[in-house]
């Protein structure tokens, strides 16, 4: 952990950066102009990805749109990296520093929604961008293009690397990138995610293990001779009973959730197969392993009591994010330069209508800039950006793309990520990312300080990807 003295230093440094944020350098003005010049194209790309709304590892159209745009703008594009057809890396420049930027583009299942403030599917049962990844990948690529243009003019030197990372919502695609060593040569990586406010990220996330348990029994007639059967569902239900009793005895920071995927086919047959998908979360990898080992024992106990067999299949796992307050201070200064996001009366009313429909306070949009938050134990979800942050310093931000307190992974967010509210958040993020990358390219001392904080938070723990051996489980086309 960081010493108190160093944390105080970082806090004071943040103040210095904020007070110095009034003057735009020529290169930061160039970033702003580049993003404005590409604004229409970026919005068009984002809306196309929003309309396609492709699930994890099936983002063929979305990936192609982004990779083609990178290629059109002079990047060297390598497609199909890390064993995933929709994954790609776009590179421009040479030498150091080598700065990466992350971009996602997968959608969420079953939340298709029209770009309107009342719930109505665009295509019934289809996916929708309820996490704003149509904005995420596009905005990050827009920042990379702005940096490339400065490099092409000889204004800054180094290498910019855009990572087109699929499948964040399921198998956590960045972990496969990490196992392949694709982040190892970076000096710093930048990242953003749509949210409901503007924030230079100072928080961690929860580590997670994602696994599936299959139970195998013996079928029999459920009425005529049930004594000849061994129910796989019995084993699964005993397993879930163990999980639910265990909830009383885990730390408040832990999470366990599951989805029953198969539980027999008909009611009058003792089921010989059952399948359940389980996720376990904790605030760090070490604490996570304690819960995971206990839950695996419960699966074995459930199978033992039902006299059935079971098999545990690791899907994927992710580490917690290592926050970087020094990098966040640089982002904060650039937010201060850009100023708050301003919304029209129509956009504010649109947001309030969504809040009304979802039972939230009707406060509209929050485009204000707030001071850096104190770093606290993780309270929210998990992300495969955590794995990247275990390898290289990651500097992160969030901008509003949905109404305040709107439920994420829902129609309410899809309704905003395909219209002007989402567009404004994306453009703000693109500029802030680009400006922060300028800081990293121009200031070797900033890179050193960001790296020093990363090393101190990381400590001596060795990174090892938590995924099964072999290639990613890419579905057949």
C-alpha cells in the first residue's frame, strides 16, 4: 500500500495540476480540433455499432467498422489477435513512450431498445448496448486518431496502440490479450467507460472467478420407479442451498451469484443432467480464492449427497483494478480545461422521463466536474481492465452517457447510448483521453510517477491469467 506521505504528495500534486489547468497547450488545442473534425464520423461509427448490437465474440460487424476506420487513418492493424476473430490491435508510431488505449464494442443480451425515453424494443429479444460499449470503442479510437495526427506532424514522438478488445461481458477478452503478452511492452495504458457522471477514476473493482458446474445423475421414471434414479438437479439444488447458507458467513465485500442453465427437460423424469453458471467476487485476488475454494467444496458436497457426479469448468477470472491517483490527477486537470458537459432542455427532459420510468429521482443529467474521490474498498462490479492494471499502469476516466442513477445493463441506458446524450459523453471522453495522452507523451516525469505508484500498489505478486488452457471459446459462425 502507498505510504501516507506519498498519498499526501499525490493530493498536493493534484491541486497544482488543477490550478495549472487554465492554459491549453498547442498540442491539446490540436486534440480538441481533431476530435471536432472527426465528430460526425465518430458519432456515425458509434451509432452503427449501437444498431448492430452484437454479443461477445460475435462482434464481426462492429470490429470491422473500428478496424477499418483505424486502417483508413493510417494505423497498422493486426486482426484476429489472441485467438479471437473480432479482436484487433491498431498501432502507429515508433519508440518510447509506448501508450496503449483500450476499446470495447460488445453488447448485452436481450435488452434491445429504441432511442426513445419509453421502453420499447427495437428488435424483440435482441441485444442492446446497455453498457455503452458502442461509445467506448469509438471514443477511444477517436483519441488514438487525434494522437496519431500529432505524431504524423512531428509534434510528439512515441507509439500509440489501440486495443480492440471483444467479449468484456462474458469471457473477459482482455485476459486472453494479457495471457498472450500483448500489454507487456506498454509504458502506460489509458481507458474509459461510460457512466452517469464525470470522474477521473480513483477506485478499484472486484476480482472475480466465473465458472460452470455440471451435475450428472441417472434417469428413471419419476413416479413408477424414482428409486432407480439419481437426480442431477438434486445435486445442484443441494449445492445452491450450501451457497445460500454460506452468504451469512462471508465478508460484506464478497458476492456470489448464479444462473441455473439446465434442470432437466420434463417433470416426470428424474433428470440426469443439470448445469449452473456461478460467479464469485471479492475485493482482491487473495480473498477471492478463499471464497472460491469453499464454494467448490459445496459443489462436491452437493454431488456426494445426491450420489451423482459433478464437473467444474473454469470459464474465466479477473483481477481487481489497481487504481492510479497520479494518472487520475492528470485526467482531472484536463477535465477542468474542458469544462462541464452542457445539455439542452430536450435532453434533460428525455433523461427525466427515463428516470420517471425507472423509479429514480427526476434530476436529469449530471455533466458537472467534481474533485477527485478518496480511494476506498471496491463497491461496484468487475472488469477485465483489472488484469491490464496488474501488468501496466492504467489511467482511467468515466463520462456521463445516461441519466443519473439509471439502471445499467438495461433498456434505460440503451435508450441513451444511441442518441445525443451518449454522443456528448463520448466526445468529452475522447478529448480528455487524447489530452491526457499528450501529457504522457510530452512529460517523462509523469510517466515515471505513474509507474512508481503502479509498482508500489502492485508489490511482488506475480500476475497469472485466470483462464483455462487452450484458445478462447469462440462460437462457430
